[in-house]
C-alpha cells in the first residue's frame, strides 16, 4: 500500500473521513485490476486478428513489428496485472502504463510504412488510429481524471509526431493536398484532416475527464452516505435505520412518527467511582 505522502489522491480526499478514503482506495484498486484485464483482452483480440487475417505485407519485408509489439505489450500487461492484484499499483507505474499503451500503438502505426514499403504518409490512413480512444477511455476506470487527460494529451502529441514525421520525410511536402478524394484514395496528406483527428482526441479526452471527475464525486458522496447509513444501523433499530436510509426524500420537521420510548441515562464515571469505594469498603 502507498503512504499518504506518496499518493496525491489521498491528499485530494483528505476532507473525507478515513473510512471513506479507504473505501475509495479499494474501488480504485479494483478499477486498476479491471484496466489490466481489458488490456489483456485487447492483446488476445489483436493476436487473434493478426493470426487469422491474411498477411498483405511483402514476404521480404525488413520489419514486421506487430508480433514484437504484441509480445512486449503482453509482457507488460501481465506485469501490470500482477501488481494490480498485489495492490502495488503506484502512481509512477500507472503513468508509465499510460505511456506504454499509447507509445506501443503509435510505434506500431509508424512502422506500417516500412513494413509495407510505402511513403510515411501511408500510416496516417491506418484504422488502428481508433484504438487510441480505447486507451483513453480505459483510464476512466481508475476514477482519476488526471490519467484520462494524460492519455489523451499523449495520444494527441503522438499523432502530431506522426504527422510531422510524414511531412518531414523525403517527398513528404510534395504529398500535401487539399483534395479530400485524393487524400482518401492515395498516400497524400490532408493536413486539415489530421488536425481534425487531433482535435477529436482532445475533445473526447476533455469529455471523458469531466465524466471521470463527476463519477469520482458521485462515488465519494455515495460512500459517505453508506458510512452514515452504517452509523444509523448501530444506534437505531434496523427498521428505523432502513427507513431513514431508503427514504425517497429528506425527512422534514413534522413528517416523523410518534413512538413510545424509554431513555436511560447512566453516569458511567460515577458508577466506576462508586464501585471502587465499595471495593475498598469490602476490604
């Protein structure tokens, strides 16, 4: 478990009771486990597609990065899954995980033009681009909007890097076009279309980060209310506690029920002193 000094999320929730903070940490750990399993599922899916789909790359291709990328990503996913189950997912490891997710995907997309012997602009048409949104959305499961923002910003910078590399490659500037049809049917570059992709990444990232922040706020409120309900159950009869916690609206003055009750007040301190005096008198 992380210390409070090394976990900024603990400081962010310092205003909450300790039991609520612990409950939030448990939910976060479960989210990290779920993220790891989703990553494992993606590795399995991509591996299956790679094996089943017929290869269109030249037989003498100098570089076939997909198996290497899948192997590295699978090894890292297993390591991450082990750390998540051991509750040792530190902030640093979570940040590294974001970079690995996006970095491996960006590298794989970049290598397509080498694998298929095409101009660098060729990889800008890769449908694999859509997986960036999956990696961004996964971070919502950790209840940390900062991770969502980090994944989105990293993905946007990665795609800008791919665009810059394609433009700087030999002959890249000559491939720039304003014709959308030419862009879609050839290896030409429509800069505006690529900027649109970056904008869409950032917009989706902002919306998901906002959703993650609101989800965390609702989680904190829900756990705090559960803690209050637990206190009710300790000091009230079960039927009264259930009525209070399951009420559709907050109770208002005058909406209660009159019941006969007996109250007993005991001075425990006085009883203790009286018991000591009686014990001394008996001796």
